[in-house]
C-alpha cells in the first residue's frame, strides 16, 4: 500500500465495502497509526510495523465489551500488509484535554471510575493460549527489542547489551543501572499472577463526557502481565503528562493529575497493595526508558530517555514520593 492508497478515496471505499457511510470524513492527528473519522465511525490504518495488532485489539475488545467501556469494533482486515480497523465512534473528549476544565468533583470521579475500569479489565477471563502476537514475537527476538514495549524485567540483560552498543552511552552509567535493577529483581517471581492489562493507559487513551468515562482506547498493546504493570504508564503520565499526545508541552506546570492516583486506589486498592510495589515500578520505569533509548539514543535526543536514566541512577526515581503524597 502506497501513501496515496491511504487517502480519502481508499477510506471511502473501505467504508462502502462494509456498508457504512462516509459522512464528514476527516483525517485526524495520531502519534502512530493513520486515523480517519466520520460522523459515526473511526478508521485506523496501521504503519505495518506491528503485524496482527488490530486483529489482537478486536479480539480483546470482544472479550471485555460489556464490562469495560470501549468503542465496539465493526470490522478489521489487511490490505497489502497494512492492517485496518473500523470502530464505532464514542463521544467525548480525552481526559488529558478535558482535565483542566473539569470541576474538582469530576477529576476525583475520573480516578474512581478508572479504578473500577481497571478492576474489571484485570478480572477478564481469557482463553487458553491467549497472547499479544506482535509483542510476544518482540519479546523472543533480540533483533526486535525496539518493538518490545513494556517488556518484562527478565529481558533487562538484553536491553542493557543493546544500550551498550549505542553511541554516546556512558558505560559507567549502565553499570550503575545494572546494580540498581539487580537490587530490585528479587521483587519479581516466576509464579506471580498475570492478568489482562491495557499496558498503555495514559489519560489521552480515555474519553470523557457527561461525567463518565465513555471509552478506553487503543488496545493494540494489551497483554497478560502482573497487574501493577498497569501503573507504570499511569504513574509516568502523571509525572510528565506533556510526554504524551494531546497535552501541550509545559502543561505539567499548571495541570496536576497526581490526585487521580489516590482516587484510583479508592476503588481498586489491590492495585497498590503489594509491599514491593515501589521497587517493582522502579524496574518497570527503567525498562521503559531503555526501550525508548533504542529509538532515541543520546546523540539523537540528549534530553530524552538517556537523561531520565542518568537521573534515576544519580538521584533516584520520584515514584516512591509520588505514591506517598
């Protein structure tokens, strides 16, 4: 599929094949996939980088529909190795954009509702053999580490070796990072429970309208993982919301999402219950920034993930303080 094949004519034809109208078709901004929207539907076309991602999302949405607010999937398929998916369009604005205009009562309600959403998601029964195909492939192929988003801690040695090969990486910092993670790995066991997690649940993936979360978006990266893995993205979003789509740079100076953490815990205390929660989240944080480092090495983005990793080994992670506030 060429770039021109993804224009309005292609999308209109795709909708027509499904017997769906193309009223008010517009292309909307997106960090990854190409996204089109009509009056009633959302159409996403993948970059082709994550094979099977939309088929996986459709499967997950079918599993959780009725217990978690989602945008129902109407159809999905593949054209020339590029996946497409058509979903019903849920009404609302992303929580990230709406937050500053919400009343304090609504802000508290977001956290409490999100706690209930996560509790329902994590309680979802999945069929035997369930897995995320593109993530599972990335976790088992050292050549695809860049695609191994939210990796399990067992992959830390491979990420450390990959980071050591990057130009501009200080081996002394990597040595400190190795010791930092090694002192926390005892908090993870092979026998711990895995549940269905979204794994990318920042507030730009939540729609809000009329006092309610109307939809959780983007289940492409969902997978079986320990339940506290879900907090990794949420805590990082609260710490630096401008790193995410839909919030202006510098907005974290005037918009405080941190109270939502307490409100999530009000309805889902089990998510915060583990005595090793902080060191586990600190390891998840390192794994995330190592993944990002493979995309944005020091020479390319000196103030990006490498700076964050240096801060962690020099002054520690802010996670503990965030959860105690």
